[in-house]
C-alpha cells in the first residue's frame, strides 16, 4: 500500500509540474496552428478516396465439419477457431 501511495504522489507531482509549464499560443501562432489543422482536415476526403476496402470471396463453411454442434448448448469456440 505504501508503494502505491508513493507512486500516486509522484504521479501527481509530475502532473502538476507539467501543467505549470503549459504555455499559451500567441494570436499569430494560434492562427497558424488553426490554419494547419484546417488544411489537414481538408485533405480527409482525398485520403478516404484512396482507401480501398478489402474484398472477401463468397465462400461458405460448414462449421459442423470443424466440430461445432448445432444444439444451442455446446461451446463451439474451438470449432470456429479451427475453421478460421
């Protein structure tokens, strides 16, 4: 317990030291940062257009051939693992 209290105290000491070091952007920096973010978000449609979803062949598997039972009671996890 003492170790976790010391760890928590160290975490909060570091957290508050980091928070004290936070600086705020000046107007020009904030505008530049906002413009950079807007430009990045403007590229999202282009990026999404390049993404091609995977295709999977139309194929059926008889899971009972891998040991599954269709009784609604049995755990068929291993059968699914074998089938995959």
